[in-house]
């Protein structure tokens, strides 16, 4: 696994057959990962990051620094151009910046979509969908079309859709950026609830430092493009987290430290 | 916004005009009759205006040229009032519709296949699309004699002409619709390793539906016109409305010609409305524009 950032043959993300084959028992490992786009711009440069199972890691960084690219590389949506990625992509949850629901499908059918693509039997699909719809608090809305739902409700459908596959790793690509503050904070709590209940490994890209601190066990600050890992902050607060935490001194202090690091990242 | 901030001497500034604004009570939803009135009165008024204009132009014609614009009573007495003629009109409508619908069917089936093929293979899109535009810009009327010479006077050459008229809108609107699927929806399918075929069926085709049906409406309203045009060049045998138009001219029966024209418009509108209705039924529950009027 020697680093070779100039290598143009893209190493495939290693789908681990058994959890033991991931280095150090981690859930995700970025090993000297770099990403150069076809037009020559460098998206990521020598990223090294290991995320243990059951961690919730947020990634903050200047806009355009490659935060989303990191998720795309980890999920296999784009292939990196150097280094190695270790992750089990078999049970992967992924939410995009918008809910990406299929507008011609009712809530129920949207939640069943991924199971359909995985050829789950119809009865199992219905049962799991009902369960996940209840989990995100949308029972009663099964037969609504997305156009009649609010932005927050659409996001909940999107979460339920991913949860249906019982993901071991759940990637969030700035999912709540377009929502209002109140809805956003409520969804933060709901995602933490889901994280505590379902026990997935979370990797969460966001612009908001308080959101990152509130949700995560670790906050990663990326440098400006080409993105590298600049700093990693451990968040010492225990789960589940109470909304009052946002107003405590040590919370603000940590936010301040991360802010400072981010400022350095922007200035380079 | 106090008055004192405005220099008094310029005279250009409006003086603050503070008044209370009354609330308006919630308006009751418009009743059915009211909706009917707002939807029906404007087209009826416009129709009456057209009829008046027709009558006015007609009254200005010298008597020996008035046959060009038959009167309403004339059209009734010499065309729609004669049961035999109405039967003939209907029989000929069926003939014309058979040509139109078969040609449209060809366009839609081949057009959809071509749209999907172009979507699948970029090099085929690059290869085919320019020639679609070329085909669309060929004056079909000008190649009708060629089609006639090559294929004779039967049913199929007319169908081919309809297909030439109506083809363009189908693959182009389908391709446009297929290509406008949200990038992240495609990513969603990609993350599950969905095959191209599954992605097409479950994401791209439903998404392209409303756009495709807009294409169908365009093609549909052209199909009847194309069928009638094709008949103008094929006068042998038992023909449709186009042949009736030509016969009426030769026999100097202009009332019958007008009757055929009216029938042709009705058929054209019917095909258009059919696709509108079908599109609404299929898509209005999720696609905003599909549910709207027009």
C-alpha cells in the first residue's frame, strides 16, 4: 500500500469480503488518496484518514476544497487517481444535497426504491419501508407524492430510503444546507437518534461548524483546494446529545477552535 | 420615512402618504358557473368575431365570386344537411384517420426506439441527429412525386408521407427528456450498481414522459394535416378527405369543400386533445405543468 499519487491507474476501492481485511479494523480508510480531474485540476491531494466503525465524522472545509469529492471517491461515484480507499460498499447509505426523490413515486415507493434495485421480495420491501417511514416520523404520509411534502419531510423520506438497506456506512453530502435553521436542527437530532439506534458509521459533509460539532465524534478540517486533511478534532461529548449542548461554554469553545483552524485553512 | 428627511425645495420627492390599508375578506372559491363563464366566454366571443369578419368580407365580394366563401345556410343545405354526404364525409374521415394513425404509429414507435438508441450511444446521437434535422428541413411536399414514383399509389406511400411529417418531434423530445434527468438520481442508481436498462426503465423514461407527450401532441396535430396533404397527390381509388377536397373543387361544390375542411380540423384537434388528455392522466399527479389547462 505504498503511496503513489502520480499513479494514473485508478486502484479500485477494496470491497472487503470480511471486516477483518480492512486495515486496523476501520470502517473507512483513505490511504494517500489523491484525485486529479480530467481537466487537470487537483481535487484531493494525499488524503490520509481512518474512520473506526461506529464513529460519526464530520468534514468541514472551505467551499470547493473537495469535501464532496471525498465522499464521491469513498462511495465509488468517482474513481480516485492515486492511493487506496478501503470501504465496504455493500451496505452504503448516501444522501445528496437535495432529497433526490423520484417525483412520480409515492413516499412508500420512494422508500422501497433501493430495495427494489437490490431485488428484495415485495413483501419484505413493504415491511421494511413501513418500519423506516415510522422511524423518520412520516407514518400517514405513505401515499403522498413528494411535490406535496415540505423540504424537511422530503429529506426524511430520503433518509428512510437509505436506512432501508440497513447501511453499515452512511455518507451525508451536505444534506441540510437548503433547509431553514429550525428544520435543520430538528433533523440533526433525528440523524443522531438514527445513528445511536442503528449504529452505522457516519461521514457527514457540512458548511456549518456548530452542526459538525453537535453531531460528530470527530471533526475533520480540510485545507483549501487541492484538499488535504488539515486538522482533526475529537469531540468529547457523549451521545445521545441534548439540544442544550449548543449553548454550553465548552461547545462554543470547540467551535471557536475549529473556526480558527478553518480560517487558517482558507488562508492556506 | 419621516417627512423631514426629504428636502422640501426639490419638489421631486413624493411626500409621505400614510394611510391605513383595509383587509380584504377571503374570497370564496369561484363557482362552477363562474369558471365556465371565464373559460367559455372569451373563445365564444372570439368565434363570433371571426364569423362576423367572414360575413363582412363575403358581403364585399362581387356576386360571381361569392362561391369562394359559402354561407352558413349554404354549407348546411348542400353539405351537412344531406345524410348521404355526411355518410361519405364520415367514411372518408375513417380513411384519412387510418392513414394518419398508421403513420403516427410508425413515427412514435421508430422515433422512441431511435431516441433511446441515441441516448444509449453517444456516437449514434452524433451520427443520427444532424440527419434528423436535415430530414426535417426537406420539403416533404416536394418529394411526394418521388415517393409516388417509387412506391405507387396505395396506402403505404401515404403512410410514409405522414411518418415523414410527424417523425422529427418524437426522437428529439424523447432524447431531451431522457437527458434532463437529475444527475444525483442517476448517482443514486449507480450506487446500487443498477444496470443501464433498469436505470432507463425506472428513472429516465418516467422522467422523460411529460416531454415526450408534448412531442406526441405536436406530431399528432400534424398527422391529420399530413394525411390530407398526401391524398391531394393520389386521386385514384376511394380516398379520404383530401380527395374529397379536390373533387369538390373540380365539381365546383365549395360548400362540400368547406365541410371537409371543418371535418379535417375537428379530427386534427381530436388527435391533439387525445394526447393532451392521456398525458394529463398519466402525469398530472406528479408533473406540475401536465395538470394545467391548455
